[in-house]
C-alpha cells in the first residue's frame, strides 16, 4: 500500500492486489514506529494520521518476574513524533488506501488473489489473479511481491530463501479488556513463561511464546492448564482466562527469520516480509517493510514514469540499499531472542533480566540507544518521490 501510494502520486499507473475482502487480520502487527510517523510527516499527512485512534508509547518496558525494566526512551528522538504508536494495522492500511485513492492512476483490487507470474524470455511481464468474477491478467513493467513471509510470488519465481534457525513460536488469542486494566501491557516474563499483550481498544491481543513445535504438547496438557499458565504470567487476567473455551480460539503463529538470497528477477522485486521475514521482537517487521517501500519508490519511480525498462541494475540497487538494515536487524533479533526469551523458556527457575537490561534500568541515558535501534533503525529512508499525479475531484 505504501509503495502503491508513493508510485501513484509520482504519476505511475499502479494496481494493488489484495486477496481478501478487507484488511482485518489478527496476525498483522500494530506498531507504528517513529520512523514511520516521520515518513507520514514527510507526506504532509501526520496531523490527519494522528486523528486515527491509536496509542503512543514514550517508554518501552517489560516485566521480568516481579521486576519492571524500562528499556527504551523514544522521547529523545529527533523526529516529528518521538513515540512508538500502537494502531491496528487495518486502520493504517485503510488510511493509506484513502490517501492513495485520490490519485487517478491508483487502483486497489480487493478479493484478487495472485495465481501465476507471466514470464516471457525469463522476464516477468505481469501476473494472473483469481477474482469473484473470474480470472484476470495484468501486464506490468514491474511486479512487486509484498505478500508476506509465505509469499506465493517468490515461490512461483523460484527464489532461494536463506533461513535462520528460530527456537520459538507464538500462540495468538484474544482476551477481553476490563475496567482497571493497565493502560499498556507489553512484554511479560515470568518463571520460564513469556507473553506479550497489545491493546486493541476493545480487547487484548495476546501472544504467548512457546518453544518451537511445542503446541501439540500444550494441547495434550489441556486448555485449563494453558489458561492457568496465562494467569501466572499476567495475574490481572486470571478472572477472564476462562473466556478461552476451545482451541479454535488459539492460533499458532510460526515464527521465522529468513531472507532471500536475491530479492529480484528481471521484471520482479520482492520487499517486506516477502524478501525478509523478521522475528516479532521489537515489532520492527512493519518498519522494515515501510522502509523497503520508500527505498524502492525512490529508486524506481523515474524509469517507471518514463516507461523505460526496469533494469537489473536498478533492482540490485534496491536490494543493496536495504541489505545492511535487514541483516543487522535480523542479527540483533536473533541475539536478543537468545538472551531474553530462549534462555527463559528453558528454565522454570526465577531468572533476573540480562545485565545489559539492568544497566538500562539503572542509567536512563542508555535507553536512547535501543530507542534509536527500535524506533528508527539504521539507514532510515526519506521520501524523494514527487507528488505529480492528477487527482480525482469530488
């Protein structure tokens, strides 16, 4: 959606395909990083964007047993909105759709599921898609694969995936919000158990971290034992864990960290999770995807607008620009996973937070570094595409 908006406003005909009827998906993340707020500011849309219901987190923390750790202080960041935002991703996507739809050369096709790549002389020339009205064929100078960590586009293109071992999965479920609940509940670590809670205004979206492939064993122990574990990790929810009455309410999110060896083929570019699946640590997958979108639009809009071929050199430039942030973030996530999460899942004994986290608690000025890494990342992108497209008058 961000790529489509940026290219459409630069005067390029864009069609975005979405296979579902709407954007409502529980597995979609909620984080709006300061770097994303900054990009919305550069588009001149921040004031309007901030009217969409959301929460702002200035300080990011987690509870380890009975000890609370303040980990990141976003208030020091030199950006238009120095805070981490929590907004259901469907609201973010609908906002982008609204802003893109004012351009005559932007089209969004809902219920249009990608089926095949059109390949001629080893070059991608477009796609076919299934819709309620039948199959459609779309020819394009460039196809951009943005269909997530299980990308059908990259499978059809035969692209090689480099996988990094990840020792965890996440069980995803909802619990009601009640009067007196904390304003914000993020990371909770308690005696070998880990749970993250996201405030979605009317309910808590909960992610319970488990060892890889352990869901079958948890099911065997039974739903009451699982509910009891949840109440131990987060005591204030003990009066509502009985809302979970069926395993159908608990969805398995298989965590993966991987990236494509080559993000492109002639006529095709993959970005976001389709190019590099991220761990949920820090919620930075959305941030990386948005940054990819901006980099791709900045590099590709001129030849696309002029109708020139998108050469392999240009596609290589997009990957080269985004490789360092991707590799560094994945390296950081894997190491934090080992230090903070995996070691706690392996023991039922009380375990203090890692030394570096205790240092963050003791010396507040150190919290600027994780705020920078989580909130901005390295090599942040800025919008260089112009706003030159004609608009739809109302």
